[in-house]
């Protein structure tokens, strides 16, 4: 019976890891139950799942889900924040929570599909603007040369039209 529960727990963690876009591992030592409950509520409101995990089960689930690199981070008391949308949202939510509540929660690192992240990487991701903003910036940069080309071509055509109009008036007038 116990083995079956453990296998079910590993499967659940494995499914969560497989479906997530980012997994961030934290050390929650020194936090009260109330602090953890508050953190879970805030993260849940943002669409992020936060779970305290047993390292051996989480390591097995990570290996089975193709995120074996997470095993390096699973030492000591560990909890995982799993994001299913934008990659930077869980990182932003955790760093903001740590900053505003001044709790002893620390980020050990994280993982994107196929890539291990250090705590500094997670911090850098948290400072990134949203994906939609970055896409808009790239599109604006791509459009800029086109607008310049249109401006140059229309200016040349306008100048040619003025020269032709002046020549026409010259021929008619004299």
C-alpha cells in the first residue's frame, strides 16, 4: 500500500514536470506554515503550483520526465514552483514574494526543458519583460528599415514630381 502511494506521488510529480514550462527549486527552511500557506495562495493566484517534495521522489520523477538535471538541486528541504505559462512569471512571483515579505525562502535554481538554471539565472529571468513585449520590440525593429525605405522612396518620387511639374510650367510659360 505504501509503495503504491509513493509510485502515485512520483507519477503526479512527473506529470507536473512534464507539463510545466519552468521548474524552480527553493529551500523553505525557516519559514512558518503560515508563510508557506501565504506563498502558495499568491502563487496559485498567478497560475503557479508550489509543492514541497521529497527529494528522492522528485529526483525519480525528474529523471522519468526528461528533466534529470533537476536532481542536482534536490538537496536538503526542497519545494518546487512549477509554471505552465510564461517562463518568467514564476521567477518574478518568487523573487517579488521574497523581496516584499522578507522571508528566509531561497531559490536554489531551476530548469527549463533541457537546461539547468542557477539561482542567478532565475533572478535574471525574473527581470525579463513579458514575452508579448519582447515580440513587439523585435517586430518594431524589423519594421523600422521598411519605414525608412518607404520614406526615402516617397521623398524621391515627390521630388521627381516637382521637377516634372516645374518643367511643364516652364514649357507652357515660355
